[in-house]
C-alpha cells in the first residue's frame, strides 16, 4: 500500500511539474496608477488588451487606477521589492529608482506632445531609457507625454514678471521643481494636489502648478479663473516593472511586454492631446481664461527657468550626460 501511495504521489508531482500544466497558469502582471480617466489609463487599457491577446493568455494584466494599489511612492517601492509587478506614475516619483528620471522635469527639451513621441521612440535614446532603474531591480518599459503643465492662479499670469511675490503650490520639493519658481520671484510650497484646492480657497496660496487637465477635472474654475500654459513644460509618465518578474516569465513573453508597451504610446498620447483640448474647452465654458504666453514672454520664461535648472542637472554627471543626449536627439527630430 505504501508503495502504491508513493507511486501515485510521484505521478501527481510529475504532472504538476509538466510544461503543459505550468502553461495553464497565466502569469499575472498587476500595474497601478495614481490617476483615473486620463492618458495613463488609456495606455493601460491598450497595453492590457494587446499583451493578453498576443501572449495567448499566458500573461494576465490587471490594471488599477486612482491609487487602488497605494500611493505613488508606495507603488514604486512595491515594484522595486517585487510585491507588485508594475506601476505608471509621473516620472518625478521615479527619481528614487534612478536620478536620470529628473530629466523629464526639465523644460524646453520637447516642443510638444507630437515631438516628444518622435524623440522618445528614437532607438538609441530608448535603449538608454530602458536602463533606468535596473540597479534597483526594475525595468523601464514605457515613457510618454501625459498632459501640458499649467499654472492656476487667482490673478492672471501672462509674463515671467507676473510670478513675483506669488505663493505657488509645486508637485514636490525637489530643487528642479522649486528653484525655477524662486528664480521667477515666487515662493514654492510643496503639497499634494488634493490639499491645494482648500489652500487656494483660504488664500494660503496664490496658485497651483499642475496638469491642465487636472484643473478642469477637479473643477478648480469654481475657485480661480486663470490657467496659464507654461511654455514647453509637460508632464510625463513612465511604466516600470519588476526586473525579476521579467526574468521569471522568460525572454519570449518579456519581449511581448516590452514591444506592446512601446507600441501603444503614440495612441495614448493622441488620446491625451484630445483630452487636453476637451479640458481647455470645459475650462473656458465654465468662465475660466486659458492663457498662452506671447513669444517674447515665453522666451523670457524659458531663459529664467533653464538658467537654474541646467546647473541642477549638472550636479550629477550621469544625469547631465543623458540630458545632453536628450537635447541632441530632440534637435534631430525638429
């Protein structure tokens, strides 16, 4: 009897270890975002459909929005530790993985969303970007334009001189986010976006630096009416996945993940362009004014901001080297 039981156990074990049984269990790739109803969610939708179809169901992609898997810092930490497989935050949240992500906060590299697609899909630049975060156990599979960066204010800001004396909410406290504001004569105050509205209502701050689509979505037009589009200033997001997960699924499936991540960036950006247009119309329909700086005012703004941002980037040789590659590649596609 013991011999029979041992034989049956061995047969069951062999079946469980067989490739066919293993293949029946799909790998799960959970990827989370802190936002909802935006460019990031559109990319995740396209990515999920394509990966599941092309992998023949061997990879199941689960997408989570509105910080369902935790705040952006926690999701980034989770991907590095392997507790979740992927995340898609604003690139500023990925500086802890690799300081070169700082480059995406620098103004003036890209002329607009269409230009950014051409630049960021350059094969040589893409190879460089894919290495971001590898030293911390992650792999960068996608990076793309999300939305225009804007300044929401109670009083209109039409020139660099209009920044003087203002208290402005910044998305973070990093030097590249605060020093340009100080250079323009304003006072930067770092705070989460959800705290910015009451601060604006109470006049604790005079303005909010945020994505233009966020201002319309959160109905900031009920509090302030002026939305200035900051010249050549944009928000980028980047999808990073756990490096060990990519090794576990094997080279064939890993390549599917990489290729589909890249393939759907342009479509997501186009969706974002259309969304930005819709948001601008919503803003104006609700009594808000959209402000585009004149050519002369934009040049003055860019000169002031880059005069402090470039030295900040130069503090890290690796960041500076890649920054120069970004600028050269950008020029190539103009």
